[in-house]
C-alpha cells in the first residue's frame, strides 16, 4: 500500500504543477512593472526643450539640493489630463514639477498644455524613449520623487490623485 | 515603362534616408551582430503589451528598446550585458530567460531533484522485479 502511494507521488506532483501552470496562464492580469531605479541616483539623461518657451530636462537639473517631482507624461495620454489639476496644486504648494514627454511632438504638447494647464518648470522631449528606459518607466503617467542630491526616492505609477498629494508633499519635504 | 522605373528608383532613394537611421526596425549590417540582437529581442519582454517579446511588439517603447539593443550590440556590448542593463531598469520580469541567482535557484535545482527522484524510484522498481 505504502509503495503504491510512493509510485503515485510523481504523478500527483506533475498533476499539481500542470494545474498551477494552467491557472497562471489563463489568469494573468496586466502587471504593474515597478522601476528598479528607486533608491538609486537618477540615471544620466538629457532631453531637449519640448516647447520653445521652456527649457528641457536633464539629470544635472536635479542636483541643486531641492527635491523635485519628475513626471513622465505625453500629450496623447488621456489619464495624464486627469492629473494636471493635482500637479497644478502641488506647484502652488511650492513643488517643482519637471516634465519628460515621451513619444511626443512640440506642436501636440503646446496644444495639450494650452488646453489642460502647465504645471511644469521644465519639459524635456524624450527622443527615442531614452530617458524613459533609463528611468525604468514602463508607461505614462508615472511620477518620480527625486531628492536634492538627485536620488530617486519613490515612483508613483499611474494618475496622481488628490489622495496622493499629502504623501508626495511629505516626501518632498514641503510642510503644508 | 522606363519613366516608371526611374520614378520608382527616385521614390526608393527618397524614402531610404528616412528609415535607414532607425535601428528599431532596420537590421544591423553585420549579420552576426544582427542575429545576436534578434536573439536578445526574442527573449526580452515588452513592458507595454506584456507577454510579447519586444521583437514582435508594435508598441513604441518596444521599438525604443530594439533600437537601444541594436545600438549597444553594434557598439560592441555583449547581448548579456544589454540584458543585464534592461534588468537593472525593469527587474527580472523583463527577461524571458531567468537569471541564475539565489531567488531563482529552485528553477534550476528542482528539475534535477525531480530527475534524481525519478531515477531512484525506477531503479527501486526494477530492483523488486529482479528479486
């Protein structure tokens, strides 16, 4: 009896494995891919001015002792519109928001900012996704908290909402 | 007919510079480097259309990754160095080929253990028959 059980064991194991593989194959929700750059210095990037009225964005801009937000966005990104009012409020609280626009054009950005508002102090036009990949960003919108020494403290994936404001302000060291 | 040929030639000449630069979709001139790049692209997961390798994805970010892979390999980097760079950005998730490290050790050890257990079971079974 015992021996028979032992002989069935491999079959039972295989069956269990098969079922678990099948389950994870048929049930794979979109995963949020977090950047591995959190806790590390901001990678080297330099994105030229996205619109003529404002300077571009580069790593060097983040090392002057002032914590900032780095917002990865795009004019074609619908959820990005939703977070502009919250970014505007953060700006009003004294937060500097640096924008990195991905897969975008100057003309589209000008129209986007005119329609939705412009919370950015600088906007870099990311050519060929170089800044985005350097940051480990997988989509838009994403917002990174960068400290005054240029270290990435936190990555917020998705729309920044009212509920996220307090946390972001605390991380940026802005007392309300 | 000749006019048509000249026209087509002119159109091709005009079109070539537009995409000759973009390594997202254009092969490297060195076939060995290109095959290394392609093999790597087949095993790097697209972070937008998840589950697809970047070699078969239409997402712009996948194109950006293909461009960076070709550039780095053309510049002399090994495919594994480029894979390591991408893992350092997006984590283990981005590669379809698991790396050997403490967290992934079971992936490599369990099949070996299973094989050993199987050999042990079979040898015992055969042993009974002989007795």
